[in-house]
């Protein structure tokens, strides 16, 4: 069964490009252009991973990530932040908000897919470890 991703990107052109990259890599992709819509979609049907831009029209990606971590349905959904900045402060803020990885823009498909695969593998291991403890 293919992995289900929620892509949250405010820029239409960037959203379409990323959606194409991810679809070609075999993922099932749902997309949202705002943080508000992303939160509604994620809570209604939690994705396997959320790919999140920091600059959204209604709120920043850090806030979306923090709000995801507060919801029981989405608190364990891995988040990969996409950012134009290489600034370490922003990356630290992303990790502090609950993200598992950051990918720089412009996004390169191989690096994006490798990051997503690594984060999904980590999430799979975490679930397996938690299941053996129960």
C-alpha cells in the first residue's frame, strides 16, 4: 500500500511541482494551500507524513507543526519542513516545533524522496518498538 502524504504549500506553482515529484515517486498525495486546511485534513484522515512549507498565507509552518503535535490523531505524524532558508536558527525552530527533518528549496526530487524515506523508516521503527512494549 503506497504511503499517503499531505503536502502543505502556499505557492500554487511550487505545490504542483512538489505534488508531481511525489506522485512520480509512488506516493499518494493530498495537498493544502493553508495551515487551517492542512490541520482539518490531517485530523480527519491522518497522513503517513506531512510535507510542510514554513510560509503559508494564514499561519507559519511552525504553528501548524505545534498544533499537529497537540492533537491526539496527529501527534505522531512525521513532519518534513520545506524552507528557502539555510539559516540554522530556522531549522532549530522547526525541530523545536516537532519536525523530523528540513529540506531546502529549491527542492531536488532525489533529496526530497531520500529524506521522506528516511523519516518514514524512522517512524516505522518507532511504531514497531512501541508495539513490542505494549
